[in-house]
């Protein structure tokens, strides 16, 4: 068994992939201890991405696996396929236009083993193409530590924690593979903003979470990335991800057990964040789109107005958008909401 499986979803990334791959095959843990799974998500660049992937597999046949998808499943689906092939002791992800610090896998593996952690969460640094990486410190800070999820109040607080140091993103995390496979945790497919569909179930199952105060991942802001591209046909993907996540948690028995916590997360990350992201990206939300967002929230959580976490929140935007739930949504009222929110956000 390899020590670490690294899944890399690839879509039209021929110009970036070599940089990413070199950071993986040169990991200090040793290429013999790695399983690198490069998943071509039905790229449309005349085979250039696939050529780079297969060339890499030929260079490292014992450690690199090339997988080609006939249908574009977006990053979540490509990661699911990669996980299905993965057989390492631990799992991590790397986007094809990013790179890992060379000691990342070794550092994470040693920390996970020494602390018996289900997940080790580390830091990432946003960089530009011209950033001198040698100027970025990768020394470990003072805020590293193990969180034991052995009491209900600790668990509930952890489930609701969404800050830079402990995010709902799937990157910058190192997972015990058995936790993922035994609990059949998967990403939402063919949707953007899919990461919480994977990381929320992980949070609900893990028992030992290690926070590592150390930069081990460089995140490049490439112009054609999902975060920077147009969302014209994806404007409601985020709320659909959260809707599917709640259905998954209901099947697992977690929705009933942690109803208030999941209700608050849906309000924050499904409803409020959908509106916030669209406005920040310059979109005008239509009456129909606002109606869908309100309907999805109130269908799943009709009593959300009384949620104790929401009532205790000091975030003005949360309370501002709560008033929308009781408004008659017309073209004029939605235009007014839009203008008020634009001023608030900017």
C-alpha cells in the first residue's frame, strides 16, 4: 500500500500541468510512496491535456495513473473517479494549476501518523505567476494542535466553524483514506461550489482533527479557473449543492441529530452565500432566482427564522436577508434588495 494518494482533476490544463506534476513527483516522501492519479475530465483542448497526462504516466509507471473520462463531470466528479482508483493510506487533492511544497506529503503523513489524526488541515498561500516562492516562509507556526471531537458541544462548535484556519474547502486537507471509503463520502458532480458536499460529511465522521499551522500548498489564480470564470449557467449551483448535501445527511442520520447546526449552515452557506457570490461577481439576481433561493431554504427548513444560531449571530447581512423571507418578491422589491445589498457588500 502506498502511503499517500494524490488526486488531480485535469481540464484543459496542458500549460500548467508540468509545473504541478514536478511538485508531486519530487516530494521528499519519495515517489515510491506516492500514488498520483491524474484524471482528465473530458478536456476539449485537442488532446493536449491527455498527452501531458500520459507522458507523465510513462515517466513514472509505478506511481502515476492516467484516467480519462468520456463525460465532463466537473471537479467533484473527477475527484470521485480518482478516489475510486485510490488505494493509499491517506488521501489529498491538488488542482492541476497549483503546486505542493516539496515536503508537504512527508510532513502531513508524519503528523497524521504521530497524532492518529483522521484529518490534518494545513495552510495554503495564494500566489501569482511571478511570485518568488522562496520569499514565502513554510516554517511551522505556533497555532498547530489536535482537536478531539469526543464531546457533543465540541462537535457542534466544530461543525459550525468556517474560518480561514478551518474551512469547508476540500483542499489543504489530508484525509485518512479509510474514513472516506468506509463511509462512502463523495462530491456532488457536474456542479460548481461542490466542496462542502464532501467536507461536511467528513467533519461529521472524523474524531481527531489536527490543525497544522504551516503553508504546504501554493494556489495560483489562473484566468480560466472556476473561481474566476463566468457563471452564467451556474448561478444556482451552490444552493443545489447544499440541497443535495442535506438529502445525503438525512440518509446518514445526521440531519435529524444535528438539525439546528445543519439548518444554520444551509442558511449561511446555501442561501446567504449564493446571494453574496452572485452580487460580488456583478450579477443582477432576478425575481425567479431569488424565489428559488428562498423556496429551497424554506422548503427544507421552514423554521429557520427561529434558529438559535441565527438569532445569536452578529452578522448584519444574515438579519438583512432574513427579512427577505417574508417579503413579496416582485421586480421592484428585488431591485431594491439588490441595491441595498450592493451598497452593503461594497
